[in-house]
C-alpha cells in the first residue's frame, strides 16, 4: 500500500511541476545551471567509461571467436550492437542514476532540511516547478551525452583492435557497417529520452518529500538510486519488448 501511495504522489508531483510556472527570466538561468551541473559535468565520466568498456567488449568478443570459420568482422558487429542497443543507453543511465540522481536528491533534500523549500512556498513560488522542471528540461540534452558515449565506445573498440591485434582495422570497420539498422539508433534514443525523464523526476521526488535531518538526506540519496536503477531496468525490458520484440 505504501508503494502505491508513493507512486500516486510521484504522478501528482509531475502534474504539479507544470502548474504555475516560474518567470522565464529566472527559469532560463535555472535550466542553464542544471545543464552545466547534470550534463556537462557528466561528460567526463561518460566518455571515460564508454571508451574503456568499448575496448573490453571488443577484446572479450575477439577472444571468444576462436573458430577460424567465423569471420573476424563479427568483432566490430558485436561491439556496435552491444554499445548502441544496451550499454550506451541503459547501463550508462544506471551509472548516471548514482552520479546525477544522488546529486539531485541531496541538493533538493538539503533545501528541504534547511527549510528553503518552505521559504519558496511562502514567497508564492511553485517550488516543484522551480526545482524539478529545470532539471527535467536540462536532462532532455542527456541523449547528447549518450551519443558521445556511443561514439567513444566504438572508438575504444577500434583502439583495442589496432593496438591489441585482435582483428584488423578493415575487418572492424566492415563489422560496424554490416547489417546496420537505423531503427536501432532511434530505439536507443527513445529509451534515452525516457530514462532522462526518470533520472530527473525520481531523485527529485525522494529529495523533495524526504523528512528528517542531514542523515536522512544520505538515506534518501541511496533510496533514490535504487528506485531509479530498478525503474530504468524495468522500462528497458518493456521498451525492448515493445519496440524490438
């Protein structure tokens, strides 16, 4: 029953988020600040993880293709499919649930503890629109970070091929081009947009409605990460079954 109440409160929060909007002059500053904090501030970790995971996927694929009858270009094909379909949109989002989600929960939770949210309400400001809406808008640029992750993951696989000698560069590029399906990229970005909204709203929900003091802020951050990751995994299954099944 508690979970159902939380789900109801979550959807009420989303509805309230669009009511009584903050003045655009102020909202614009909030959006740009959140873009800097949530997107630009995450590019480094996304790039680092994507590059080396792409290399690892390539190495593991190459080592498992031991039969000489299996063409070597399948290394590039498997790397492309793994990165575009799953790693970049889904597993990067789970990692971001820890970085971005915890930041959102802790920042809003701290405002709740220090009664800054109450002060916003007293001034007649819709605190949900002021705090949550800019983050939701800023994270609509999240697919930009995922696109960089896809590119660097494939480059990391290419580097592993060239410097590790697992397959030739020509075979790797041929694998990247083999049976390329544009819809797979569209599917990945549709997932990314949905995951971006989840990354913005679930951590905000746990930060906004938390109760207690500084210790509870840490607990709320942990809880928001768990529920964000679980939601992303469940939605990943549902979306994959709907769009590729």
